[in-house]
């Protein structure tokens, strides 16, 4: 089966819906199983095999427990994330401080693996008494203090991403309300978990040339430069389609030097697509149908480029992709680049259930002698990265 055929069969929303329907019966299609067996044969180590097996069970059943139940030795967690995981277990009752976007995100993730959110805490009284989006009760600090006997033994999760604000909130919970510090779980300020993500599997070589698909806030480019260390690097090519993120990154990346930033999404061809522009790391390409569902609110049309066109004739040693489910098409658009350069790659494979198989199968078609490794950096099903060398 050709790459183009696979794109139709496995790289589309239609294919994802097909796989979702199959999960309802606890099954997968025959072609998917064949690809999975081939990928498994190319895995580099025991950690990769355990993660792959867990994701395969998750893809077949939709049971998140196969991933959250992975032993800690099979997860690349920072110390902060490890503490977070230990406090937030299936069956835990918690209160989330902050009913904004981060709070809603956490509530949704927690629900997926059996954590019960008793309430949001928010000083904005207009948010209560019930959160309109989730149906979860909303209380103020005053109401929390009045009902301290009911809540004091619960786990408190501070959702704020700004460390100073989160620390001040935690201090109030301890000093003003009387919550035991051991019951407070501070927000993870970087949901990519740690600076090592994308860079803790490979050792840097001399004269690295990095392609960053999904620049977001520029942090990955700086982490790349740090990974190269005293060896330095030759160049960075970075792509960020969200207009707000792009404008921020123009200023942030300037001190790096030797870095070209492009205002495009990466895909299989040069085209215009609908884009949910959130000014956050979750900004993503969406279908016209999804844009219509949103009444085009927060939706823009952006341009995509194939890496084969933008970087034609360039030397590339390392490609990173974390582009919210668009990785398959981006790899299609980088086929010539990959065939000619055989770069090492770090690719996110958690945005769609089947990505950990279909993306691996795609790169193996380009270079059958590639070796594959998986590392998992999240407390749930997010942040699984495939390393290719």
C-alpha cells in the first residue's frame, strides 16, 4: 500500500472515527494489527515495548487505565510530575482552584481516569454556584472556610499556570483557610512535563540542524540549544501557525540567532486550512465542519507548507513534531527531506488513538531500518513521544 493510500486510510478524521467505532467492540482492523506487529519488531528497548503495549490496549478498548497503570519505571516523569501522579489517583476526591481554561482542562482529564472533582474554587462569584461548562459546583474561599470540615481532607489542585500566582494561592489555602500542605497539589507549570522531553533519548552530535514543527512559545528551540551545549548548532527552522504565538516567538527567538521562524502550519502540501487560533499550545488545524460548529469564532484560515518545499536542498539532522494531530500529513510533506537526510526525529503520537502505530509505520516505509523508541511524559494518555533513529 502506497503512502498516498495510507494517508487516505489512516491520516484522516474519517479513519479516526472508524477506529473509534472499532474500539467500541474491543477490536481493531486487520491492517492496523499488521502495522502494529511490524512496528513492535522495530522497537529498541523494553520501556518502548511496555508503552506500546499499553497504548495498543488503550486504542482497542478506550480504557485509560492501561496507561495510567504503567509502573513509574516506564514513565519519564520529572519530580514535580511524579508527586502530581502520586496524589491524583483513581478514586481521589479533589477540589480545583480556578475554573478557567486550565481548571476545565484538568477536570476533563481527571474524569477520564476516575478522579472525582467535588468543586471548583474561584473568587469570581459570577462563576457559581455551578460551572456552566462542566456542571461542577463552584465555591469561594469564604465558602470553603465555612465548610472546612467537609473539605479539609480532600486533595486541592491549584490550576494556575503562573508560578507566582499559584504559590500565592497555595499560601492562602495553608495560612488563611487551614488546609494541610500535604493535601495541596500545585499546578504543573509546563504541561510538557520537563525540559528533557524531545531531547532525553538522543545525544547531540556536532553541527545539528533542527526543524521544530509546532514552536508555540519558543521553549523547545532553547531546549534544543541547551541540548547541543558546547557543541553548538548549525541552524534552526521553526514553524508556528498561530498568529499570536508567532508574534511572540519572533521576539523570543531573536537572541538565539541562526533561527528562521515561519508563520505556517506543516502539512502534505501548500494550501489554506481552517485553524483554531487559541494563542496556546493547543491551537490546531480543524475541518470546515468543526469551524462551522464553532460558528467560526476563534477560527482563522492559515497557510500550510510541505517541509519538502520550504527546506528543499537543506541539510537536516533532527525533526521534532508536536502539532495537535497533523503529524501524519506533515510527515507526508517531508518525505523527500527524510529520505535524503535520514534525520533523527521526536514525534508526538498521542493526539489520535492510532498515531503511535500509523506514524511509526509511515516512517518505517521511508526507511525500513529506522529503529523506534517510545517515552511517556504525562500523568494520563498525553505526552507520548516516538523517537526515530
